[in-house]
């Protein structure tokens, strides 16, 4: 490739196409091969390199004798941290010496492991397909892979991968070849990391080779096979912008083993924000962080497969994580799926999301013999829609699932065993009422372990500041399965609770308000939690109360405050035995035919109509009125602030007052005072 053919490829954006830039770097005369590898590792998919790579390229390169500028003058362009202009790029290409180029093309940027069975063999495509529907236009150039012995066929083409017309500058010798005047494209959609110079024995660092391979696969829309064991010592960047139609399908990296040195976050992206990378699938890969020491629980503390949320819409299928953690995210996560995976031996939290997440799905996976499995925090944004199903979390010397500020956490058919700090536990540091919403635990088996942070005893599940949710159809192996730390709106249904002693809201059955003898203590604590309900076992057709709810708890059940409630069927009728202080529902109530006052809360022994209304302003003030059949009226109020009732006040009709006939002030005063006396006697004025 002549230099003018390179400069003619400079784009309007003042860069070179990836393949041309690739060839240019590979064929430059540089001081060391390590300089070339460093520059190649900084090559992006758009054909640009970083500013520091430009500086190494200028310093390490050899100038032509007729170069228009010195190295110092070239380097001065990059002091401002900007990419070269079109004219500057042209001068760099013309000024630097190229060691190896051929006028006919043939860009060689990959160690070619493919050789020809017959240099002249071009087989008509029709000869390779039995089904006419599979016949494609063009002839086939047959080659064989010297590593595998498999055929690698090339099909005649006139179009490059981006839809542009093929020319010599786009020939790379691997994906695209030129024979005579015709161009051919490699028909395979899978490339091996060894094709790019990776050491698949795992002895030498293959970071640069892996980076180059990923960049190339992205451009050619190929998948990448890790065809052995490779060693990676620095972060690899996968750039697949969400706003690009080119990256509309999953890019699959599969097979083999990747060993990561301590402290390395394996995969990330140079893209952030709205253009962050997406749609990458990892399949059948073993991620390895070195040899663990289970005896001393000395595991990798700082190596992760993923760092932060620069990659989303990720899928991990049938992958293994050994002595390495999955993700450490100080930013928001979205759409990450693990299926058929297994993880063993890790320090800290295998999954750590600090600033919220959305659409996380874990299924058919195993997590065992590490510290904390999942650390789910939402600060300030919630963790929304996190699901784990048909999986195992076992033998953690921390906790299984730790949560804080989650919304919709589904745990379905998961086996928990021997997790020292509990299976599902809060990890919030500051109590916020109802900070978590909709936690559902269904069909799980929970065995062994779990010491809660209050020292009360062993707990599998600890619910703290939770609103809504269902604990249903689970089986526990101990008496102290669930612990409610604070008020919870969680329902437990159909679980194995025969021996359960839940320290929290609970249902009782009695015909009276519970006393100490009615309640089984938990660790000598007779506390009745707020929200507990007593159901009246003698309720029937006698218009009695249906149940009562604990509104204020106390260590002694006899000091707890309760409110009775009445069934909708019977709430309109009063027999005289009811406590009007405990009437909950607003409305109008009538005394029964056999009404007999036995409760002191009634203002009179007479039959009549009772009305109760509660303020809707949040202060819970109550107004009650009792009107007898004879027309006498009694009223009283309840102050939500003080918690006290006023006495009943009787309101009667005042005696008739004749019109005043006073002719002077003295007579007028006498008539007015007489009116006031009648109003006081009727209870309409205070004395």
C-alpha cells in the first residue's frame, strides 16, 4: 500500500478506517515491539488512537529523510490533548518510515494461521451446497486452518463490511483477501483469540491480543472464541454504543478460561451515559482469580469481572467464577442476566450494587463458599425488579441476600443452607420506615445458620422497614425462622410455621384482649408487636366485635393498646355491651330491640341512634353523637393530640321564651338573663 493510498483514505472526521490504521501501525518502523503493542491496545473501533499512543508513535517511529517536520514539532501538536487535524494526520503518514508495504495491497495485521491447499483452487459455490436454496452467488476460495485442520472458506465479494465498495485499502489478509483482481471474504462468523496472537497456554500476558480481537470482532460482527487459557493483566474495553444500528445483536464471547491478576477489573467500556455499551453475551467461560485458600478463607478481594455500569444488557450463560467477584458498581446497573452459572470462593460481596439497579435476573445458578453473595443497595435510586430463582446459595460466611432500598425483590425456589449471617437480611445503616417495598419469598428451603444483628437468635429471614410482600410456601428447619425488626406489611402464607415463634406482628385467637398468659414469650419477652390481631373466637349472630388490632405495643401485653373492629354485617346494630371508644368505622349505628346498657361508654340507658366521625386531616380527632328516641342529644369528642375523650354533654330543647315587651333598659336586661338561664338549663351553655 503506497502512502498516497493511505492518505487518500483519511475520512472527513480526520481519521483512518480501522483496517487502514491497523495496517499503518503494524508496518511502521518503531524502536520496540512493546511500543507497537501499546499503540495497538489504544486503537479504537473508529480508527483513532489515544493521545498518549500518538506520543509513543512519534517518539518510537523513524522519520523519513525528507520529513517536513521534526519529532518535537510533531509532538507539540498533542500538548493540548487533541486528535490531529486532517492535514496533520497526512503529514504524520508522509513523515514516518514504513518498513513493509506492498503496492498491490495485502494488509497484514494478524499472524495468519491459514494456508492454501492449492493456491489456484477456486471452487464454484454450487459445488459446496446440496440444497439449491443454499447456493449463493460468487465463487469459493478454499483454505484450511493449520491449528484445527478445518476448512475456512472465502466467498467472492465486492462489498466491505460497512457496505462500501471493496478496494485494496480494505484487504487485511485474514477476513478479506485479494486474488488477482477479485476480493474474497472469510465466511466464518467466529474468530479465535489465538488468531490475534494470544498465548492460549496462559503463561504470557494476552491482554493486548484480547483487546485487539474484541475490537476486530466488533467491526466485522464476528463472535470470539477463547480457544484455550489466557492471562489478562489489565482492563479490557468493549465499546458497543447503544445508539448504533451496527450493534443491534449480541456479541458472544465464549469458551476457554480467562485468568485475571489480582486487582484487575476485567471488562469495562470507554463509553458512559446514554451511549454506554450494550448487548454482550459470555458463554461457557471460566473466570479465574488465582488459587484460593479455603482453609484461611483467603480469597481475591479486589478482582471483578465487571466494573460499574458501563456495560448493560449483558448475559452470562454457563459461566464459572472461581476466586473472583462478579461486579462492583458505584453506579446504576441495568439488565444483567445470569443463567446456569456457578461461583465459588470470593472475599467481600460477589455482587455489589450501591446506587440502584433495574431488571436483574438470576436463575439456575450456584453460589457457595464465599463471603456475601449479593449486596443490593439503592442509594438514592432503588434496586427495582431483582429476581433469583431455582438456584442455590450455600456456605457463605457472610449473608446470602442483603437488601437496602429495594422495590420488587423476588426469591423463588431457592435453596439456602449454612449462611452464617442469614439468608435474606437488611443491610441498611439508617432506619427509614418502609424503605423496602414488595419482597416476595416463595417455595424456598432454608436450612441452618443465620444470626441476626440483635443477638436474639438464629434467623433465616429478617424483615426491616418492609411494606407489602409475601412469604409463602417455604420450609424452615428451625423455630426462629423469620424476624420482624420493625413494622412490616408482609403476609406469610402456607409456610412451614408450625413451630414458628415470630418476634413481630402475629395473629392470635381469643374472646378477649390478650394477656400475658395468652401469649407464648420469645426469649422471655412478652412483647405484643404493633399490628398484631386478636380474632374473636365467639363471634356469631350476637352483634359482637369481630377482632381487635394492637395500635401501641409494650413489653407487657396488659399495657398494650387495642382497637376493636366489627364486621360489616353487624356494625349497624349496638346491644349496649360494646365499647364506643373502640368503634373504628365511621357511620350511623342503631340500638337493637333488646338494647341494655352494660358498657359505661354509653351516655344513657335509652335506645337511640349513635353517630361516629373521624377527621381526615391526619390528627385523628373524633366526633361522636348519641340521639335518643325521645330526642335527647349527647355529644363528645376525642383529641388525637392528647389521646383523651371529653365527657358526654347532654343537649336538650330550651323552654319557650316569650318575646320581650321591655320598654326600658332594666326590663330588657331581665328578659335577656332569663333567656340565658333557660339555655344553661338545656345544656346549650356552660354555667
